[in-house]
């Protein structure tokens, strides 16, 4: 009687563990699919932004050069100030 009870309990435990393992696999697959989908969307947005920036530079090269020069000046000033304060 005790042995039958233990066998039944261990069978139920094994079944519960199998169900839990399957649920974990399903969740991991869903999470993986979600991450891949988000990564593809992000790549698409980056590609679109790059294409728009490239088009802007082609259409307005003078303005683009001035913007890059200004950003360089600002970056240089920030670096100089941070090195001076150290």
C-alpha cells in the first residue's frame, strides 16, 4: 500500500515536472520570438534613419558640412573643459 502510494506520488510529480518543463520551453520560445521581432524592427528603423541621413547629405552637402563642423567644435570644447577640470 505504501509502495503504491509512493509510486503514484512520484508519477504525479514526474507529470507535473514534465508540464512545467514544457511551459518553460514555450515561454522561452515566445521570448526568443519577441526579441527577434524587436531586433528586426530596430534594424529597420536604423536602416531608414541611415538612408534619410544619407539623402540629406547628398541633397544639402554644405549644410551637412557646417553641422559636422559645429558638432566637432562643441565636442572639442566639452573635451577641453573636462580635461582642464581634472
